[in-house]
C-alpha cells in the first residue's frame, strides 16, 4: 500500500511538473510571439529594407519588425530623441551626429548593406539618351545660368539634397533643385517637360513607376570626361564608375545584441546579399555560388 501511494505521489508530481512547465513554455512562447522591434528609415531605403524584412521575419517567425519611413530629417529627429537602436539612411552618420550620440555614452556603428545609385530619368520625347557629367555638375551647382534643364526630386527623397550637398561641398544645392509632393506628380512632370531631369533612387524605380506612364519615361546615362557612358547598373557600380553612386547604411546605436543587430547581420550575410543582388543593387559582399560537376 505504501509503495502504491508513493507511485501515485510520484506520478502526480511528474504530472504537475510537466503541466507547470508546459504552461510556462506557452506563456514564454506567447511573450516571444509578441516581441516587436521598431526602427526608422529614409523613404529611399524602403524597397530593399522591405524585401530584407520579409525574408528575415519568415526565417524568424517570433520577431516582428516595424519600420517607420520618412524623410532624412524625420529619421534624424528620432535619433536625437533616442527612439530606437537602428536608423537606416543613404549615408552614414557624420562626425557631428556621432559626437552628439557619443555624449549620451552610446557607441555608433555605420554598416553599409548595399551599393545603390541615383538615376537620371527624363521624358522619352527627349532627344538625348545621355548627359555629360560636366553639364550635370553645372546644373547641380548652378554655375551655368544659361542652362535650361532643371532637376526634380520627390519630397520624400529629400535625402538626395544632403547627399549632393556632401558630394559637391555646397550649401546651395537645395536652391537649384525642385521638389514635387509624390511619385505620380514626379512622373507626370517628367513626362510633360523635356527639359526636366528626375533624380530617383534606382531601387525605387521598379516598384514605383506608374505603369500607365512608364512608357513615357527613360533612364539616361551619364557620360564621363573620358567618353565612357555609365548607367546606374550593377556593372558600373561594381567598377566604381557611376558618378551618382550611393550606399544604404544601417546606423546602429549601442553595442548590445538584439533583433536590430540581428537584422543588420542578416542583411550582410549570404541570403541578405542575394536579396540585394536580385533587387538590381550591388551587394557589399558578393554572394558565393557552388557548382557541382559529375566525374
């Protein structure tokens, strides 16, 4: 009888132990499923970040990434208020921004996940299929007042101003470029004005050109002083010859390991870089390919 009671007590203990463990596991699983990470990104980074996020979440179903997009000013404003651990832009943080973060006892790390480019888009009615780099420089810097061509960008792509300001070392860049409210306005303006050149991130074009008017537009090359015509494609990006090349940077604040840093590491690994390659941008690290032969 004593042994029987002990047997029952033992079974009851095992039952209660596994019941408690399974309940705790279910609770932990529920908490894990609700885990969410918020970070901020320039609107120009959206196409590639969304492609990376989709695969990352598929591989990590317990993680939910919420990416809030806006202008570069929007991203930097949240950086100033320590709103997140991760901020994605088309540039790394400059020395002033790094010092501002460092004063708050944080470390910073700017990691490039892709090489991108700004394409020159014009009306298909335009007779020229290229623009000389010197002419483009004159339009941007406004050194040739007789130049009839104008540059147009979207308001959401305001980061192009900062990019050109840094590239041309000029504070007057924004005065020489017109902005329009949205993509439809940009495409319609370019289609109806042969003297206009739209400055558009190449990763944005495939997903955002309106199908009804895309046949009215074309991407033109930039001719270097050597006579070489360069396009915003993977070939000329890999060779470093396209003059309006830029990067996609993930700026991490702090040194802890979490979903933000895991996402950046994913973007830099083989799968993440294959996504970059398939998107038409240039990978920072070329994905390897294995070939098998029969002996």
